[in-house]
């Protein structure tokens, strides 16, 4: 194990450091399983790894067909007639010669609008999903680098960011719903980096981050019996080693919860 560094996935450069899944059929970089409660997929989708082309905002030429009414055609072709009763906009005597009467007035007593960070509309699709709350809740993913080599990945955030997690919680009315917890939806290491404690270090960093954001608890939803390469939610035993407890001891989908306060 070399020098460990953990980075937040908040831009394209960091997104490109997300390591591949151990199973090539899955891909963290194109997964929307947790973000889409109905049709979410963990499948590898190469088209999602490319930046979306910027929308062409140039005004398209009018394709309105010419009218067949000769009287309307003549009317539409004519220029607006001069209106002797219309006057120009009166000048404002209180403006200086360089002021623009239509420009927004700078109010020195009003707070300046806050420019919140975003990932941009042309970012890869998954990065756009991870960046939805960037200006409010912070990052939704972290990558652990070992000697600058990506070894582990974690996805997390507020419960409201992950509809499938919300649906899972609805199955268990006994879970506390106030205040709502943060969730860790994914924790994974590359196959060659397993059993080195890297996932544990990354989870601890995520929990510290979430506590700093004001969350008092965090939950995760592993699947009992899933193979290591087919799950991104680890095992109940893994979470118990990190001070999570079984808030719901379901036989297949237990709910693991850790208090952060």
C-alpha cells in the first residue's frame, strides 16, 4: 500500500478516475440503478462515458409556409406603417448619459447572487447525476487513490437523491423517518485491491464527510447472498465491522445503520 488520497467526484477529471467494476458487465460510470427506482440499471453503457454534445442554440430559420391568401401575403410583406401617435420612450432625466435605462440596477445593499458549482450540461450522463446536489449538499461520490491509482469507489448522499433507496425504506415502517438519514449506495474496490482495508478507509472518509454536512445517521442496503463481483453494497458483516448495526434484520435485504452524531 502506497500513498492514499481520496478525491471527490465533482468534475470530469475526477470522474475519469472512477475505477472499473470487477465484473465487466457492470460499470459505476454508467449506473443509474439507485437514481431511477423503476428502470435503473447497473449495466455498462459506453455511450454514457462521453460528454453530451452541447445543444445548438442558434435560431433555426423559419419554416412557416407561405400563405395562399394573396391579401394576407401582401399584408405580411408590407412594412409596419408609421404611427404618428406613437412616441419614442421618454428619456429619464435622472440617468447619466452612460447609464442604460433597461439594464439591471446594482443594489449595493442587496446580497450578491451566489454562483453554485455545477458539472455542466455537457458532462457525461452519470456525472450529471452525481452533480445534481453539488451546489447544495456537496459531492455524491469519492474515489480512493493508492499511489495515484484508482482502487476504490463510493457513492453516497442524501436519501432524497436516490429513489430506489427511498422505495427500500418504505418496506420497513419501523425505520425512523425524522431526521432522514444519508445513504451509502455503493462501495467497491477493484479485484486486485481487495482485503487491504481500502474500502474501510473510504467508508470512514464518507461518514466523516456526511457528519460534517449535518447528517446524524447513514444507512446502506446490502443484499445477502450476492457474489462480491455482482454487488456494490458489500455484506452485512462488512458494515458491522464499521460500527453499522442491523436496523432491519431482513433475510435478504437488511438495513444497516450507523449513528453519526
